[in-house]
C-alpha cells in the first residue's frame, strides 16, 4: 500500500507552532524553577506573542490553502491573528498585578491564554468544518479552566461549571449541524466545496444544518436567546479572564461565523440573513435594555457585550463587502474599548475585587482624575460617541445595513445605540457629578496595567480619528469572499 503524504509548509501555521511551543516552555519553566518564582511565565508569554506577531506580518499578502486544503492562509485569517495576539498580550499585561493581589500568579494561567489563542487562530483559518470545531474546542477547554481559576471562590466555580455545561451543549449543536451538512453535501465539509454540493433536493436538511450552526456560533458570540450564561460567567470569572473572554472568544466566533456563512451558503443567503435579522434585533435590544438595570460593573459590561454582539450580527446580515469590512473593524475597536474598560475595573476593584458596584465609581473624577478620564473615554467609545473608534465602527455597520436595503434594521440599531448611551454615561455622571460613596484611597498604578490603559486609550482615539489605514487593511482582507 502506498502512503501519500500531502505537501505542506510549516510557515503557514508558524504562529500556531510558536504559541504552542512557548506555552509548553512556560509549563516546563514553572516545573523546573524554584518554588514561588513565577516571573518568567508572563515574559515568555509576551515573547511568544511578539514572535507570532512577526510571523503573521511576514505571511501577509499570501493567499491559498495548505495542509491538504484544511487551512486557509489569507489576509482574512491573518488580520484576526493580529487581533487575537493584541488582545492576548493586553490581557497578560492587565493580569500581572491582579493575579499577584489574589496570590494566584500561576504559570499555567499564561500557558492557557496561549493555548486559547491557538484555538482562536484555528477557528479563523479553518478551511474545513472539523478544523473549525477543533479550534473551538481547544479555545473553549482552555477558557473553561481559566474561568474556574479561583478554586476557593464559589462564584468562580459556578462560572466555570455553567460555561462548561452550556458550552458542551452548544458544541453538540454545532457538531450535529456539521453532521447534517455532511449528509446534505454528499460527504464533504470543505468550505470551498459546499456551495457546489448543496443541491436543491437536500434543502430541508441544509436548512436544519444552518439552524444548528447558528445555535452553536450564537452561543459563543452571546447572541439572544443563547446568551443566558454570559452575565453569570462574566461576573464570577476572574476579571482578567472576563476581559479575555469578552474580546477573544467573541472575535474568534465571529471570524468563523463569517467565513462559514459567506463561503459555504451564498445561495441560501436570503434564508439565513432573515434568521440573523431577528437575532440581531433581539440581541442588541435585550442587551441594552437589561444593562440599564445592572449595578454590578461586570454584569453591566456583560449585557453590553451581548448588545455589541447584536451590532456585529447586523454586519453579517448585510452580507456585503462593507458589512464584512465593518465586522473586522468593529471587532478590533471592541477589543481595545473593552480591554481598556476592564483594565480600569481591575484598578478600581483592588484586591479581591472589593469595589465592583457602579456606585463605587462615584467621585472617582476627584479622587483619581486620570483613571476617571480613561474610563469616560472607554464608555464614550462603547456608546458610539465621536470621534472614537466605537462611533466609526457603528457608522460602518449601519451604513452596510442601509446599503444592503435593511433600512429598518439600521434604524433599530441606531435607536439601541441611543438607549446604550444612558447606562454608559451613567458611569461618567457618577464619576464626575456625584460625591464619593467609597473611599478608594491610593490605587496601585502597576506599570503593566497603566501601559495597557495608555495603549488602549490611544488606539481607541487614533483608529477613530484616522480609520483609513485599518479600513483598507480590512478591505484587502475580505476580497477572499467572491460573492461580496
């Protein structure tokens, strides 16, 4: 029997290999280092992310398939690689002091962040649905463990268990959808092959498969009605992990969501856009309305995350070139806005997350003006107030909806943005117009967290004032979708 080994180029998955090697090196260094010496772990994590970033840049401009057509090497996946690397690096920075305060400066934490990032990259670059599923599981298992990192904390245990159980159900739905699609397509799960294989005779089976895929991806992006886990898990998980989940998991899920639906189901676009239209409206409306009633800052940001998933679904519904570009732009902007906001939450919350009520932010403008200014900027950006990146991202998304003929969807989106202004600006009002209810005292501005706040604040303003460069990068990346 002749064994045919397909040709492949390891450089195509260089960032995956690098992050995996550095994650293993972190675990080995921890096992071999003196007990209590954990300083090498975050440095190794940042070094690995830097190397992976350079590898990603070196791959830019390449377009094709590798590893027996299982992996895409294109600008779409590489753009998301950079977003994942940036998000993970900023998460490492905001975690340093936070974990020390909790006495949980564990090397495996940083290794799990890197493994989760590898899973995200698999999802963004998967050319076969099983490859996307493997990426989803690699990412999810790492995040399940991270959510339960504080084993002595009942809330952290609850968060991990809820996410694990519900995540397993969502993965099952996704896998069942793939199985149905395999039958409808005559025995293939390659994204490039699916459009030509999905014949009219199997349309009911295909529609069932699409419905199951929407459930699976909808859970990961926290879309209504698959959002119920989000506020409890975001509140119970360590704050640095919540930040990572809010940006990384959502971005990876939307990257896979967009690639699968734009590439595999162009002929069925009227069917699935109708479903996503309803989900988008329900998601952004519920997220914004329920966020108004929240007094815990992490729960408020959780419902805010649900609302932003609704805005991003609008970009998928538009299903045109501007929609795809706006999706990519907004995911990067959301990464910066959200990580910056959670960085402030970590600094204000202090040791053991003592100050998580929104009323603890009262008088922050007088006690810590710089911190209050940073939080105000991130709240303005999340609300979509110019000249921030949040405004430009929403402008692109709603413009894409109008261009595709979804006028009412754009109107509902704008109305939801107006609603969101209330609970975002409430934080600003508390910081500057209300007397302090809690004496926060001196705040330890650790260099890593301070650097994160400066970088994210600068990024939110710069890509809001000068969006052209990022827009062109995203536009160059979405040319892989022939139907857009």
